C-alpha cells in the first residue's frame, strides 16, 4: 500500500483521496523534503481531527501553527530527526523490551540537545524520519540502526510525547 505523504505546507496526501483521515492512522508515512518542525504544526492545524487525538496538541497548535519559521539558534541543531528506539534490558530487574520514540537535533552527524530550546526557535529546521535504534543490554557501543517505517499514529503519538518535555516558555530558556 502506498504511504501517506506529509508536505511542508501541512497537507496530507492520501493514496485513496476519499478515505477518512482517522482511518489512515495505521498507514505508513513519508515526509516531503521541505517538511520542517513548523510543518508538523501546520499539518495539525490543517487537519483538526488529528488535534483531538492528544489534548496537548490543541494549545501547541494555537501557539505555533502560525508562527514564523526563523533561523536556527546559534550553535544549535541544523536538523531534527524523529526515530524509534528499542532497548533490550536484562538487569536490573526482570528482563524486558522498551520501545519509545525520540526527537533529536543534529548538527552534521553529531547529536545536539534540544531539551532547553524553545519550540519557536526550532520551527524552521528540517524534520526527517530516522532509523530504528536498537540497544542490547545497555551496550551503546554496539548500538545498531535499522531502516524502519512509521505510521501516522506512531509519528503523532511520538511527537506529542516528545513535545510534552520541551515546550518551555521562551522566557525560561536557559541558554540566554
């Protein structure tokens, strides 16, 4: 089945144009080359039924959907990447597998912390989908990466999770 295409203008192009958007939540997605962090908010703004999936989206869309996409902060990331991590954990406690989403900033190949950046300062950054990161028993030296796909629901749910940790007011930015 063809994936949904999310464009930089906030449009979701469906392979079956008449299909209800909520019925497409389990479909895989592709982000266009011009997709930015700001485009994520425009996508929600253009598709209000998606905003109802998480109560965090309403205030975020109201605050950021119409915001101007400015330049990235000095010394900050050049791009953002959304990816999944799978960790196989054997100790301490009972063995388990944890699967969680991550949103990270990158400058070249180097990972840059975005936790203390205000959302508005990141809106103009390109946002892409990354590989699945696999960590076995906490050994990050042999961390493996794999090609993977993302559904619309995984992307929205994961972004909501990550945004819940980073929407500090601009006045509280620690780097300024």
